[in-house]
């Protein structure tokens, strides 16, 4: 008999947000089996749960343990409610409620420790933040079981091995592949569907890490690559990747297909629909990704593909924006021709652990300008002032300063580089709306252009540029 192909399907927070939506997910899983796939399911926490868990850690740090207990109670009752609605068998209900109690009491204990110490380390934040996924997989696996679909909850701490960079850990693909083959393949071979936690992983010593916020998409890709899945499908709450965030642009349309590069830029610059790292493990393996809507499963959604040649027609495909940024400028006539200024500047920024999403340099070399997240400007300015203390003193550098909040708008389309006049169209559109462009950068992969504008022009600019697409 021919081997059935493996399909990794990830369902986001809204897809598992309540009993009703969980049943929709169950139907999708069932459908995948009847159409000849061997599914592996990755789940997020129920929508809002990760935020609640992490906010509780913050509350505990501020010694508001009373509020932590309130959250613990509300998390328990929210998960119980789903269990009561979907798992009617008393015995099974009892077992699953015990598991919920155990996980939630682990959460309160961690928070208690934070309350006592007055500090929440990234390590404990990962231990707390991942509990939502551990809850949702246990409930959903049981839901499948009572619908006669054999399934088993799996904590990804047992199968994805990462380094110890908490809150944004990097997988060791080789070790992970080995674990995946050892654990999931035998399950699949015996007809059991693995229901795996998104977002979390562990170091080799078994310490829980997370892959960063929104990281369940990345989990699906890591597992898809490790199992050599035929396809990876990301199920979310919109009809695929759209020309803009439909919450900002109500008439945004689904994009039928995008290259990994295009979606990479879009995701990196704020389109939350797919985590920016998702494509990375799948590029070499040439495994396509589909983005589909749990609440409209018949819609084809978006196909993400590695092959560039198939789609580089047209010009602008999508527009996105990322808030909460500041532009830092280092300026001074004495910088002219002095080698190494940029290297030292970025070295100083890197030493603070801040990543720089956008860089522009005036050709006169009299200034360097780059974006950093707003919440790291104090630290970054301090390091830059230290690094250039001498130049500031002798006035080779006049000043180093940061703007108020700005927004980065990114326009994506692989065909843009071959289409003359795209940038011109964008600027005249913005100009006609009275929107001032503070800085410009072209993405190094040539599939995007980014602009920096004032915070207050954000949505207006996205809508204006979107008019150039549809
Ligand atoms: P999930 O919980 O399923 O992972 P997310 O909230 O992380 O869902 O991502 C889906 C959301 O991404 C959508 O509801 C939408 O508001 C937002 N989004 C932002 N930009 C885009 C875009 N270009 N296309 C589709 N959705 C987008
Ligand atoms: N639950 C995690 C988060 O909210 C991971 C995810 O949903 O992808 O960030
Ligand atoms: Mg998401």
C-alpha cells in the first residue's frame, strides 16, 4: 500500500478559542484524513491566554499576587467550560480537569516565586508563557478521541531541541529531526495523530524555551521540515495572506500565491499572519506552505512557494506597517570619510541585544540613520554615547538623537524591481495625501521598499498605498 503523505497543520489562537471553534478544527482534521493525508496537528493556546499568562508574571513581579490568583481562576474556568461542553464522559472529564488543575497550579507556583523574588527572568517567563499550549493540546486530543479519531497530546519540549536563548530560542535542526523521527513517526505509523504544542521547545537539558511570540507557525515549519512533510498548512482567522491587514484595510484581498521572500519581508515588517521565521526551515526542503481560514475552509487561501520564477509578474502585492519604532540619527560633518563609524555604531547597538529593522545612510556620509524599537532607545543611546564619547567631545560627531514614535511602512512585490516607476507612484500617492516620508530604504532582497513616516499617518498611509494594489 502506498504511504500516505504527511500534512502538518497549525491552528492559531482564535481557531481553538472556544468549544465551537474546536469542533470546526476537529472537522478539518477529519476531512484531511478522509482526503488521504496523515495529519500532524500543532496548536496555539486559546486566544488571549498567552497574554494573560505573561501579564500575570508582570503582576507577580509587582507583588500583585492577588490578581494572579484571579487570572488562575478565570483560566481554569475558561478551559473547564470547553471540557464541559465537548467531553461529556464523566471519567474522561475528570482526568482532563485534573491535568488542567495541575498545569494552572504550576503557573501559580511560578508566579508565587516571582512575587517572592521580585524578578521575572526570561527563563521563568518561558516556563509560564508556554502553559497555554500545554492546556489546549490536552483538551483537543481528548476531543478527537471521543470522536473516534485516535490522537495524543505531545509537548514540544520533548521533540524540539533549542539553544538557551529564552523568548526567542533557535532550534538545533539535526537533534530535533532525530527526536521527531523517534517520537512522532511511530505514533503516525500506529494511526495516532500527534497534537503538538506550538510555541514551546526545550534545551537539551530539558529547560523549557519558547520560539518568540507568534512562534507556533515556526513550530509547524520545524516539524514539517523534520518529518519531511509534503505540505504545511497554517490555519488562521482570515482568508490567507491579504494585500493588507484586513483590520486596517477592510477591502484587502487574498493573495493567491507569494514567494517565501515576499512573505518573509511582509511578516518581518509587521504582517502578523505568519511568523517571519516560518519559511526558513522549509526553503531547502522545498515544502510549500498554505495559509487558510479555519472559519472558511473551502476558500483556497494563499500558497507560499520557494520557486521565484513562477510569479514575478505585476508590481505591488501587499503593504504592511510596524509601529513602535524610533529613528536614531548619528550626525556630524567630521564623520566624512572616517572609516568604521557604521561598524562601531552597529556594534554598540548589537551589544544591547537590539535588532535594527531598517538602515539608511545619506551618501554624503554626514549621517547614519536607523530604526530601533521604541522601548530600547534609552539603552541604545547610552551605548552609542559611550562608543563615540571621543568623537562627540572633539565634535567629529555633533549629536546622536532619537525621534518620537515612527512607523515603518513596507511595500512588497517581487516584480517591483523590474517595474520602473513604482517608487514614484508610491511617493506621489503619499504626497497627495499630505503624508511626509521621513526616511526610505530598499530591502536587500529587492522585493520590498520600506518608508518611515509619523505615527499618526500609519493607517492613512497603508490605505493610500493599498489603493495602488486593488
Ligand atoms: P493566529 O492566532 O491564527 O496565529 P494571528 O492573529 O497571529 O492569528 O494572525 C492573523 C491576523 O494577522 C489576522 O487576523 C490579521 O488581522 C493579521 N494580519 C496582518 N496583516 C495581514 C495580512 N497581510 N494578511 C492577513 N492577515 C494579516
Ligand atoms: N500562543 C503564542 C503567542 O500568543 C504562540 C502563537 O500563538 O503562535 O504568542
Ligand atoms: Mg499567529
